[in-house]
């Protein structure tokens, strides 16, 4: 697990990755992602987990931490949910302020 320093002297745990080598195949980079971020992305996109699971069959396994998404799968998931790719490397989902509508 990688760590990065904070301005107050503490440390934040950041998402890590591992390279999986299987005999006779190319290397796959698997990325550790907080399942809460994946659920947050589904909610933010307005799509349920079941709907996105049709496009990403391994999605339920990612949520249970049975398997990790590959770098490419996570990129595609970010595009499908309209979430910046870098958000998946945060420790917790970001809080997005809801703008107050200007009704003038």
C-alpha cells in the first residue's frame, strides 16, 4: 500500500496496484479501489449497480473485493459513469456541493 503525506504531518493511505502475470498471457495491472467509491460512482451516474453490471460483469466482484478491476476496466468504468479517473484513487468519495439554483 502506498502512502502520501498531508500538510498536517499525517499520512493518507492511497490506492495501490499490482501487476498480475499469468503464464502465456500479457501482464495485467490490477488496481485496488475502495468499493465505496465504486458505489458512489454508480449513484452519481444515476445508474444502479445492476444496470452497470450488464456492461461490467465483474462489478459485483469488485464491490465484494473478490477481484480487483484492471487498469483498463477501471478506465472504461470511469467513462461510463462520467467520473474523473483520478477519483477512484481517493480514500473516500468526495463531497460535491449541490449548487443553489438562481431563480431570478
